[in-house]
């Protein structure tokens, strides 16, 4: 990608970004696209971190509840409004539940079952955060100087609405939105650096054994080609050719080039879980000559796989 000239002036929030994140911004590469809910769940956590609420409506009940509420609104009521905005390397996007132009009111609909006061405080805090971000995006979309924000709690059993309303200025909402984005970017910069170290380790990864077993190279090449071309592969191989390393190794090699985020290794028996963990440990142990930061990045993969599979961490084979 050809280099572009660095702008002579920067927006205020750019000065708070790290060098790598600023580089991404200067090249107009959006490093992260995040939904409003995900943004707020990350930046506005408060109180109890457990976001579960029982009894909660099912997904189907939630959709039906939204349709009931919006069906009660006037003809000029706007539904499912797509909104997005860029902030440095971050793109925030989502769909607002509804907007009433006559009342200048944005509505965020939440379905529940039972008494409203039973909804935990940490849920309420998150709901208001999401609604305020939606309201900011709506103000930018329609050029509004202020807006009414309504949390509409719909009881799916009683079919009743409880509406909480506040009024905010566009400037206050912008300041709130900027603060959430800055918090997220501060984490995202660290994540970018972590991914860069991880990808560097995987780029130098070599096969952990002196040579492939019979049939193992054919399998590994097929897995690699499938990963690089984003295709599915169905393979059948006999016992003893090294299928675990023969599949994990090419997937890890394809990871940086394809921008993979996760690898799932599914087995029909619990013993198969340990085979995957042992294979990752073998890959890790075979690269003692690599710099420590790269070994740490590869070791993180082992830890993540261990945690995902519910096993105890594997101790390092090096001293």
C-alpha cells in the first residue's frame, strides 16, 4: 500500500493514540468496527459484572416485544435506523430501535418479564449508556441540537410499557460518546500490539519435527490451502499419521495472512482435547531459539486453548 503524506494537523483525539493506532488512522484503515452494545459493555461496566438476568425473555420473545411496541407508534415513527460514526481508528455502528420525529425522541426498547424494579442496577446503567450513544449518533445523523432519550421497558407478560425519559444536548452527548471511544481505543491499541507480536511469532513458526510422517504433509498442505482460500475441507486419515499437528500447524501458519481470530478444535471424546493441547505445547517447545516476546505470544495461544477446553495449564517444557 503506497505511503500517504502525514497530515499537518491532527484532530484532538489523535494525539492520545499510540504510534501504531495513529498510523492506522493516517492511512484511513479502520482497525476496529464495534457495535454500540459491545462498546458500552466494555467501557461502562459498573457494579456487578454479571450481566445475566433471570427470568429473561427469549430472543424470540424479545423480537415479538419490539414489534409490539413499534406497532403502537404513529405512522411517521422511524424503526430500525442504521447509524454509524468513525472516531479515529474506530467505527461505531448499530441500529436504533426507533425515533419519533414529532416528539424528537429516540427510543431504546428493552423487554423484560416480571417487576421492573427487579432489573439489576448494572443493567440499567448499561441500558442508559447504549441509549445515549444511540442518541449521539441520531443527533449527528439529523443535525439535532438536543434530543429526548427514552428507555422503553416492555413487560412481555403484561404487555405494558414503562418509559423513562431524559433530555440531553448534542454537545453533552458528543462528550459522552468521545469518552467511551477513548476508553475503547486505549484498550484497542494494546490489543493491536499483542496481535502484531502474535502474528510475528506465527510467521516464523516452523514444523516441530525433523520430517513429516507419511501422509501428514499432504494433509497439512490441504488444510493450509483451504484456510488460505476460505474454503471448507473434509478429510479422512488413518490413525498414526499425526492429524492433530497436521491440522493445527497449517492453520496457525495461515492465521496472520488470513487475519484469523479464533481456531476451534472439536473432538468427540474428551481424550481428544488433550491431544490438541499437547500439539500446541509441542509447537511451543520446538522454538526455544525464538525471542522471548514471540515465545510468549505463542504460549498465549496454548493458554487460550487450554482455557477454552477447560483443562489445567500445561507447564513449559523449557527451563
